[in-house]
C-alpha cells in the first residue's frame, strides 16, 4: 500500500447511506496526516458497510477582495 493523506470530511455512503467512511487522497504531500479537503483535487474511500467506492471532486471558488472602502452611509 502506498502513502496518502487522510481527508477530514464526513459524508454518508452513496449506495447505502452508512457513515464512517475514511477518506484519503494522494493529491497532497502523502505524509499520512489528516488534511482539509481544500488541499486536494479529489478524494475517495470505501464504505465499511457495503464496500461501495465513494469518490469526490473538489471545486473551489475563490473570491478576491480588490479594495476595501469606508462605508459613508
């Protein structure tokens, strides 16, 4: 088994709705540490109840503040 990072995310299984999937990804540093889903492009795990493969793709929208002004109202 290769190295990976654990992803700190909770979701029910797609197939049976069971909880307790341990998500992981190889998109980060692979130090076997728990990381935020924001640090990877995709992550996945196998349901402990029905063995269904659950995979997620992360889509991040960034908002940039270009200017902050005093509210004169």
